[in-house]
């Protein structure tokens, strides 16, 4: 069995960061936190991070900008977008590996972390188009939509 991946949580909500850190650390994850995008990028450059849980709406540098910069500097990172919004731009969904709606259970978060970690570690040629599409757009929404914890996400059309 592999050890849990090292996680970086980037969110301007300090209470949420503290709760998420405590939950992850109690499950043997190594966790770093950042209250804003620039600090998160600095940590991602300095530490061996495998998964980033990234808030979408943050003052200053928003989650979309942070995700683009993370992809540029660390293309190997798995990025999970954490959002309470119903609509997420298609361009951002193409950058991240998954979406975890705010208010999701900790078990759902752990499943998403495990899923994106496994997908990122597989050689690129093993990921078929069908596999990546299914993984990207369907699997991570199935439980959230059926449980009606949050309304389903709608994609904004690129203009």
C-alpha cells in the first residue's frame, strides 16, 4: 500500500483550511495550506506536492489563474477544484483533474484525491479518450448530483 499523497490546500477561508488540514492529517496525509494563490504557488514550487485542492473564488488571484500557473510550473500535479458555484467555466474544467463541491463529505474528498492521484501516476498512453472523458466529467459528479447536496454544475459556454 502506498502512503497517502502530500496535499496542498489553497483557500482564503481560514476556518475551512484548518478543518480540512485536521481531517486530512488525521488520515495520515501530509498537508500544506495557503490562504491565497501566490503563497500556494510558492509552496508548490518549494515542496513535493502531489495534489492541490484549490478554491475557485479568492480575492486577488482567483483559482482559475492559480490553476493555469500550477499547470505551467508543475504539470505533474493533480488539481482538484473546490467550489460552491453552480457554473464553472469550461476553460477551467479543462485544466483541473476534478471538482469537489464545497460541502461534500470527507469520504468523497478522499475518493477524489485517490482517483486523481492514480490517474496522474498512470503513463499518458494508458489513458484512453473514453477513460479520461468519463473520469473528468461524469464520475466525480455522480454522487453529488444524486444526493442533491448541491445543484448540478452547469458549464459556461466559451465565448
